[in-house]
C-alpha cells in the first residue's frame, strides 16, 4: 500500500465557518468555504471525504491536539481499519469527532416515545465554553446506535468532541459522517503532532495523510464523564481541571484516572486508561517535579549520571579491535535543569538535521560529546529545551520524544513539571505512561 501525503495550505476561516457566529445556534451548522482562494484545499478535502465514505482504510488528518486517524464511525469495516493500521487493542474505545451539533444530534437517537434525545444539561456550560476545542464528553449510546459497535468497545457510552481545527471540521462535513479518530500513531508510540510523525509510524499501512502543519495544543483532548455525580475527568488533556471547575455544575469535578496503565481492568471507559502509551524506543527516566536528589536542584542525580557513564564506557570499549557504535543519551529539559542535565559534556553545538525533520517552531536540539570517567569521549548527548511554560512543554513533548528516538538515544532523561490543575497534569500523565523508570 502506498501512502500519499497531501499538503493543505489553506487554514482558518479560509476553509469554513459556523453559519451563526454567536447565540444559541452558534455551533449548529458548519459551512465549508466556497472562496476561490481555498478552492484547491477544499478539493483535496473533498477527495479525502469521498475516500472516508467509500473505503475502509483510514485517513490521517490534523486537529488542534494531535493528528488523528479517521474513519467513518458508522461502518464497522472502516472502524476495523483503524485498529488494524495502529495495531490497537480492540477493547480500547475510540473518540467520535463531529463537525457541528446537527451531526451530533443524529447520534443521540430517540426516546421510546419517538422524541429526540437531548444532550444532558450538565454539558451545556462545557460546550458553550470549550467547543469547538480539546474536550471530549461521554454520552449514552443510543439504542439502536448509529455508531459501529467497534467504536464503543462494548460500552454503553461513547465519547465525542468537536475539534477546533477548521481543516478537521471541513473534512468531517465533506465526508458527511462522524469520524472515529484516535491518534494517528502506531499503538503505544508517542502521539504525532506533525505529518512526518504519522508517516514514520504508518507508511504502508494507510493510503492518505493530510498535512496541515504542526498541532497547536500537542496533547490529546481532556475526556470527562458528566453522567455521574460528582462528574469526573477520565483523561487529562487540553482543557485543565481548573478550567472545568470554573463552569457551573463542574465545581466538584474530580480525577478518575491513574498515571499508569490500568492493566487487568475491564474495557477502559476512555482511551489512554488501560494500556501503556506514548513510549519511544529508548529507555525513559522521568524525574518528578518533587524529586529532591538532583544535583544542586539543577540536573540528573549523580547515581544516574554515573550509571549512564558506565554504560557509555562499556558500549564504547571495543572487543577484538572492532570499533563499537557511539552510545547516545537524550535530555529533555523543562523548568529546572541546566544544559545537559548535569552530565559532563564538551564541544556544545547545534545538532544537524535528521531525516524526520526538526520541529524548529517548538524547540531546538543541541549536542555535545559525552565525557567518561577516564576523560575520554564515550558518546554523544542530545539536549532539547522545551522552556518553562506548561503550554509550550505540552506542544513540544511528543515531538521531542520522537526527535530523540530518531537520533538513536539509548536513554532519555526528562525533567518533570509540577501542577495538577493545569495542562501540566496532562504532560505528566503522558510522561508517566511513557517512562521506564520514575525518580520521585
């Protein structure tokens, strides 16, 4: 199977708009643009929409959170194509994406007396404030359901969101069907925030990737369940706990997820709960923000520095006169660490590009020669600084993990961040699920 990447140059209002920009019908209907300036982009999206209608291989497309892997949520064969392409366990439910409230109502079904089912009142404030945007809500699945059973993985509820990406909204509208769309990566890998991440994981498994540039948020949507009392957050994401608690009826919302896979449970209520996720090939060592054993509060603990140096020197030593490949270490810095995380490095320089591209808009990569205990060069260190702001860290996190993986890092040390009420909670949730070891 050949994989084609199609760039969609038009963005924002060039691609479409809601018929009414404000008032109670603000999200009622999404209209695709007919402007001459966006004609080529709309034509490409229409072709992708036809693919989604008639074919069973999913289409990768950008949203504001991460790239999604979409298929017609009403057709079983199409939804099974998502699981096959990703290698995703079949008991892991999928989030449904809609372009407007009119499409959502078709999924709610009717009551026994024939009257249309309404959205639960508790969600009204959330929809008004956060849609379109990075928030997924849980709703009762209608009986009979318009959704393919593979979408819900046997649950009595389904998760749905309305993305803020105008590309995604226009694609859904042109397809004419709601799209089931998990992240467009191979299962367990870091989520993709750029088209080349998708291609790296899924080339040969899918036919079409729509390239709309890098994702703005960088972590997946927040998933909430307002059908219980108190309401709960099932997965942290682009909408924070603090923002949720500012909405009427959500003042008492509580956390109902764990920061590790919940193996052994029945079918997870939301994606990202049960299985190991977001993991690069390299060993990831995560330092919690509360960790007190770092070097002067500014780097990796001496025991880990020494262990890394020993491993590097052992890998560098040659046997039988044959040269061994240089060992590589990655460091992802956020709010506390100095360059290199305290590991001894010399000859700092900007790293050369790699085949998968460098996400220059989010971070830069520097490298240096690793120095062993004997004073000789034993390997190479790659340093990524994501900055101190939680939103910037979230935007660059998955790309940084992929970046260091692509450079062949054996171990990646990560400086964790603090915060349970803002987007830092989503960052740490993803890192804890990706980590091989924790330092807390």
